[in-house]
C-alpha cells in the first residue's frame, strides 16, 4: 500500500512542462510496481509459492525497476535543460 500511496502522491504533483511526459511514465511505472507487489502479498497470504517465485523472477529481471530509473533520468535531464 505504501508504494501505491507514493505513486498517488507523485501523480498529484504538477512538474514543469519539460518533465511532464517522463513524470507520467514514472508514476505509471510506480503504479505497476505497486500492483505486482500487491500480487506478491496476495500470493504469500495464499501460500502460493509458485506464484511468488514467478513474481520474484519478474522483479529481479528489472521489468519494474528499469522503467522507473529510465523515467527518473529523463526527468532529471529535462529539468537540467529547462
């Protein structure tokens, strides 16, 4: 829930125009991470260890962290050139 709350707070921010598009991708990536974390919590609560391993592989692959890092770098870059 904390990740989803963070995404919601980030989504309510209004960045400068130059950073608006990467900011939207950043928020979307954070929300995607929040969803997969909730899926992991639900799987743990059901003792669904097969699902947990599958989620763990997805998390370790960078599928969720890479878009966050890429968007953050683009935000930084756009703010430095503004």
